[in-house]
């Protein structure tokens, strides 16, 4: 697998072999910056507005905010304005195509949920993350934790990923307008997507990535190509309380799933 930055206009990911008979012998995905990206609003171009004290800011060396559940630490609820804004965001079920308010995705009193925000449904690194989440779902289920994966794109794009990976449709949601991403202040922009050093982590996951993209198709990419500049993140909620928050610094910079599972298991019982 080789990844190279061809130019400020192009991000190229290539796989030199495939273990799947009949699959293409190489995978090349080129994202070319759409003409209108230069007119993206300042809010979209920014590294993300403040979410909680301790989050990483552009140009600083501090790590992303991690709130770990333990017997000695009870993380506070999200500020009412933040919680209400997120709860009122409507995303779309990949299974039905119908809008669903964020607040209806899990029990807002004591329900546990892992919310994985993918970059977009046509991102090969997000296919790898979705594959890892799927493999871990039985562990989430046994811990009583609901798994929710959200991606940028229309519901039909989500269904492409779900069918070809595959991934459980009842856990997958589409946010074509990136509303939840904006509320959570997730990173967005050309530099974050194509030039962030954190993206180098993907090279250590060659086998996992190669396996995940064996049925990949660029057709899952959002029709609005500005969506490919969105970064994702990982969150754990217990009711309205936030137990863990991590923003992806760059493409492929995913939260370690073992950390997520450990936090879910360590969360105190009400």
C-alpha cells in the first residue's frame, strides 16, 4: 500500500494487490478539490470551535480531550446548549432513509452509546474503521452499549458501504449536511485532510485497510465533494453525560477501539 500527496489538489491511495478474486488489482482514489471549496465559510475552514476544556487546538501540542470514566471521576453533562443542539440535529437512517433526531438514538437517561463519526462513506480509511467497529459489535452488545456510526453523505451512499463491506444497517446513519459535525466542532479543511502528520498512522494498519477495501467503490463518495474535507471523531455517552471525546486530527487518525471498550466497561453503574 502506498500513500502519496501528489499535489495540493489530489490525495491518492493505491493498493497494489487484492486477495479477492475478481476484484480490481489496484485501488486508486483521487479526490480533487472542487472549485467551490475556496468559498467555504470561515466556520467550515476553522479547526473547530471549542467543545470542552482541554481539547486540542490548531498549532498546539496538547492531545485530544479524553474523559475517562472511573470510580473517582464523574464527568459532567454536556452544557444544556450543547446537548440540546446535538439532540435536535436530525440525521438519516441508512436502513429507512428517514430522518431521526440524535436524541432518539439512545436512552438519554442512562443508556450507553458509542458514537463514531466517520469522515464520509467514500473514505477508504473509514471503511477500515467501520470494519473494526463491526468486528467489535458483539463486545459492545455484551457491555450493553449501543453502537452508532454516522458518516457524511446521503443515505444511499451509506447503504453502499453497508452492503459492500458489509456493515449492519441498523447501526448506520447519514449526515449529509454535517450538522452533528458542526455541533461537535470536528475538524474540517484541506490541510487537516491531506497534510496532517497524524494521517501517517494508517501505514501501520496496512493489512486491516487492505482487507476492508477489497469491495470498495468510489461511488460511496458524497455527491457534494466538499464533504471529503470533513474529519471525524469518537464519543461515548452515558445518557447525556459525555465519558469520552476525541477528534480525529487527520485522515485515518482513529481512536483505539480497545480504549473505547475499556472506557465502556469502566463506566460506573448508576
